[in-house]
C-alpha cells in the first residue's frame, strides 16, 4: 500500500486485501477506516498503522462492513 495525498491535502491509503476494498483517510487529526467502500462509523485511530491493522483483522475474521 502506498500513502497518497488528495488535492485538499488529506492523506489516504487504499488497496484491495483478500478481494475486499480497504482504505484509510487522515482527517481532523485521526484516521478513518473504510471497508468495502463503507465508512466504519464510531471507529477512528491515532495512527495509520493501527487503522490498517484493524481493517486487516476484520477481513481475516470475515466480518462484514458496518453500515452505521
């Protein structure tokens, strides 16, 4: 995965892991996580590493994306 920067300056990473799209977005001092293109509400991380680890664990456990 490679860190990218959007035009508005926000950093993000996106990739496919085990056939499921995952992404993290740095905004407002925290890392938001997206699983299957769905923002996972009530989940935010202080570091990109923790956010990616959480996403990978969810995929490995076969947990579906939360819609709310």
